[in-house]
C-alpha cells in the first residue's frame, strides 16, 4: 500500500509504502529510505515518528539510510588520487557526519517498484553533491522475507572515483520499554576502533578481550556495579574487508528473552550507538517519549574515516566497480 505521508517545504511529496509478510509489518518512507515503523507480531521494534515534520525537526537519523559516506570524515577533507576535496561540514564545526547536512538520509528517493513485501528505491547523487566528486546512482531494496527477516540490499555505481559507504540507521528496542539497558547484546567482533574526543577513530585496532567492549559472549548493556561507565559509539571490527555473502554480526534480545533479532551483513564494521545522549522533544510512535537509551543502533558499514586511513578497508568506489551491501535483521 502506498500513501502520501507529507509534503516538504519545497513542495516535494514524501510517500509511505506499507509492507507485510508473515509476522512482519514495515512502513518505509521515500524520505531518506527511512524505516518508519517495523512490527514483529504486532510489537513495534524501532523508534520513529507519526508525522513528517518531526522527522525534519527532531530525528537523530531514525530508521534512515546514511550516505554518501556514512559516519565521520575527519576534518571533512579527503584526498583521492592526489586531489584534495573539501566536503560539507556538519559535525562539531569541523567534520562531516553521515554525508553532510543534505546527505542521503535527507533526500527524497524515487519509488521504482513495490509489491506486498518489498520496495525498490533509487537515488541519484550528482557530481559535487555535499562536496563529493562524481555522480552516484544507488538502488536499494527492502524485502520482508518468509523467514522473518527484513533484508536491505544496496548497489551503487559512480562515474568518478568517490567514497560510498551506506548504512541502515534504525534504533531498535525490542520490547517497547523505556530503555534498552536490560537488552542483551552479542557482537561477533574481537576488536574495535578506539576514538578521540571528536569520536574519530585514532587508527588503532584494539582487542576487546577484558574490556567493556567485549560483547562476544553476550551481555546486558547496563553496566554492573563497580564497572566503569562507557558511552558506546564505536565501530566494532567484524572483518577486514566486505564479505561476498552475509555473515552473523550481532544478536539483540529483549529483557525477558522473548524476542531476538540477529544482524547478518556483508559489511566489515558495525557501529554500536547506545543513544545515551538522545532526548527527543517530539512524541514518537504510539505517543512514546524517547529519552536516553530509548533504543540502540547497530549500523553495518565499512569502517569510519576509512578515506583518511591507509590501514582500513577502502570505501572508494571506482567507475569500473559496483558497490554492493546486504544487511538482514532476522527476528525470532
Ligand atoms: C551515529 C553516530 C552518533 C550520532 C548518531 C546520530 O551513527 O555514531 O555519534 O551522531 O549517529 O545521532
């Protein structure tokens, strides 16, 4: 089902596509390829809004697809094949976050096709968009599968070499409780990227063993008595390079252990953002008030600031290549 969701200040119409399959129901917006709502057995498992204006004024990337290059680019600068590029600055007055002020999450995607359980969206990012070189064409399909998963498949091509790194930025909360602190999280990463005070990776790849970043055996987000407090906004290293097909990355379980979501992805990194700093000033889905830790993000992507780091997997897409990314959120 397709309906008009709202109209942007410039007159552009945003549509909502409703999908359904088995126990899953999803609502997708053409704005930012946003997953506005996702229900499993009738239970909403993501954070979102009921109206367009709240997305424009209050959304910390709820459900959106971030790009052209997700996460941070230090100094909003990069050098490709000897040429330096100044990118749009939208983070702490110095850096770029999630592709700039008008990144892919703020654009209206074209609706190409849809049926009961899937939708295909397209976005064209012109040469020079947010400072990036080259024209990029992106195709993205969300599919609700018969096995209880939401699958996102993305491909992209470019006519000049440019960084492309897209991620799905949903905030998950599997039981609708006020915080996710009693959810259990497992991450299949034996190392992570430490960051500086601006949340830019320092370049070190550090082992998680015996640190608060060790989620390999699964643990609650809530710190135990005596443990140091940690703000989780870090890339976990799943692999050194993208994989050919999806592999297990993470599992999240609600407080009662009744609902489980697994993240499977081709991507080599997973940004865990615990949303400890959010305090959303507009009512969310079902009128909910979203305070600190109302949800958490498990953003599958290539490692942050890779354009400025020789040791990290490349995010450069060359004209002869196709960027390809699959992430699945599997529910049981
Ligand atoms: C995350 C990022 C956080 C924060 C958030 C949006 O991907 O790592 O630092 O910016 O997006 O509020």
